[in-house]
C-alpha cells in the first residue's frame, strides 16, 4: 500500500467521522446522545420527532461515504476510491472526536456502495427500504442492505468492491449485535417509536 493510498484512507476517515446527526440536532438544542438509544444516526435522530433532521442526517451520512469514494477515485484511481470509502465508513462508526462511539453505518455504507457500484447500491437501497418498511425495524433493513451490497457487487462483476463491502458489512452487523439480541427477544423498537 503506497503513501497515496494511506493519505486517501486518512482523508476518507476524517470525512466519514463528521457526526452529522450530532451536529444537526445540536442546532435545535438537542444532544442526540441523550435521546433514545444514544446513537448519532438517522433512526435515533428520527426519535426526536424531527423528520427533516432525520432526512438530512440520512442524506449527509450517505453523502460523505459517496464523496469519499468519488473524490479519491477521481484523483487516485479505483483502489484509492474503495479504500477511502471503507475508511469513511469506519470513521462514521468509530469517530475519533466522539471517543470512537459513532453510528452504525447503514447510510454511509449505502453511500459508499452507490458511488462504487451504482447498481449494487440501488439493490442494497431497495433491500434496506423493503426490510424496514415490511418489518418496521430499522435494524432489519440495515442488516439486509449490508448483506445485499457485497453480494450484488460480486454478482455484477466488481469483486474488489465486493470484498471491501463485505468487510464493511461484517462491521455493520457487529455494530447491530445488540439490535439482533433485542430482535430475538422481541424487545426491539420499531421505526417511529420514541
């Protein structure tokens, strides 16, 4: 791995570590870490009752993943783009500014996938929407998207992207381990619950 790749990974991490959910809710006088699950992601921002802030969080968290991929790929090539995307995802999940306590990465993974392999990103997005809408569990939608992204990328002939997305998917599922436990016990919160 060359110096340029390391620099793109660092840039991707820093971009991914911007905690948009926290910044946006602070603008309206709320610390999202004191709401619901304490998570800084879209689902918990929705628990504030502000759908506009939740939508903005979703778009910005996805956007930073996509931006990391596209910028690095434009200036550094395909490998740099994917490395920056993985780093942005990790930055979102483990931001240095918040003592490495970040979001669960669904929106950022979707953004990275859409930028890296657009059709795979659309497939993952559909999996997320269907899973969330049918079950009304955000965690189910997120996990389905995480599984769909690398499988779709592989099936579409993008094995290097598929491997990177698979790594991200493992991290995402790990970040959802408590949700999985609550799903099994029947105590997981549904979308829209406070």
